[in-house]
C-alpha cells in the first residue's frame, strides 16, 4: 500500500472522484500544508492557517500507479488557477501535490513538466509540489459528503459533472460499484 496526498480544490469533490478509482483503498478528506495543529474546518476556511483542503489516498500500487493518480488529479481540476477552483476561492483551495518520498517527487515533477511541454493547458500550471509534512483528518461530517448529500445543489452542479467526466475519460479504470472505508 502507498499513500498519496493531494489538494485540488474542495475536498468533497476530490474525495468523490478518487474513491471511484480501481486500486484505491481509502480516501480521507482533511487539511495539509499549514502551520496550525489539528485545525478545524472553520479555521482553515478563514485562510489564516495556511492549510489546503486535501485528500489522503491509500492505494494498492499493484493495481493503480502514482502516475495514474496524478493523471486523474491533473484532469479533474484546474491546475492553472491560483488559490481557487471554480467559485471556491482562497488559499485553502490551491493545487498541491504533497510528495511522500523522492520517487513521488520525481514522478510529480516529470508529470507537470510533460503537461507544460505538451501544452495540455492553455495557461501555466501553478500546482505546488512540496514535501509532505502533516495531514489532519477533516471532521466527520465532511467524510463521504457526496454520498450523503448527492442531491444538494453543490453536489449536483459541481461534483456530479466531475464524476461524469471521470467515467468518460477513465471508464475501465473506474469502479462501477464500490465499497470503501473512510478513515
């Protein structure tokens, strides 16, 4: 098992996307990249803790590679917007890859460089690639948010289209039905 820690906007969206990938064991929403220990959602939302809404992914590297996780990451959020994703604005919504070891750092930097060279995105990629330092699990009501609130307007208008895009682009690599554990 390996761990990937990513921030790509609202963790409700990223959790809903990554838990659908074959080979992913669990996805936990939380906070990384800041200075406050054990921050709350309200503290992170203020923008004063330095944390980003983050997900921590436990995955079976014999079934899904870190490269594939990054491919999904790049294509399911906008890595060219600084401190925002759609209508979610603030440093807590910035795009970051928190690498856990030298191999992850190399893979992340290579992946970013290739996307820039190929001109995949019109604008420059602003995603940070930084060493993992800490992760604080989000409050219980944030876990499985999409499954618990799929008819809520945010879920209907923001998360559901991202999941549909995931199925269209990665069909065979996405679980049609799944069970997973939230930590």
